[in-house]
């Protein structure tokens, strides 16, 4: 059963998505473990693929990029799978150029909580970053 996502779940998943961009979460394997499903797979905008173990090992050691995300859309693919998509811009330092992408995440309810099971970034054209958009 797919279709419209409830607003409370939509907002919860946006918050969870944004938590994954926060320095204190990205630098904590424990916090990442709570948000990522054991079957998690990421396909980065450059085509590189990562599983959960690789993310838990890699992210806590990285310098946290500056992120902006906006124009979230959500839908239910089934009773326990939700999809989020949005525009993202990030840069590794204040002096570097922004990288722009369309992001898509799948979140699965495991009976206790929602966890991200899949994430992909696809490069896209430059867009205007909105500082007040959800």
C-alpha cells in the first residue's frame, strides 16, 4: 500500500535526515547506528557505494561538510517504507564550490523506529539555496 505520507511522519523523517548531517551525529558511530538500518546502502553522487559498516567507519573520521537541503517531498511506498527526496548543496570548506544534487532516501520501520535503508545522491544543475525552506 503506497501513497500519501502523514505529515507527522514526514516531519519526523526530515528531522532524522537532517540529524545525519549534524556534526555530533556524523562523528558518533553509536548515533549513526541508531539511524541507519543494518541493510543500509548509499550510492554517493560520485557513484561510490557504501554499506552501513563502511559509513560507521568512515563518517566519524571525516571533516563535516557544510550542508543545505530543501524542497523535501515524501511518499509511502508501503506501510513500512517511506521515500524522501530533496535538493542538497554541500561544500567541504567555506572556500570551496558547492556541489548540487538531488537526494533520495528510503526509510524502513523496523517495528520500533524508522531507519534509513537506502540513500542516493545524483548530481544536478545549480539551484538557488533557500535559507528558510523545508
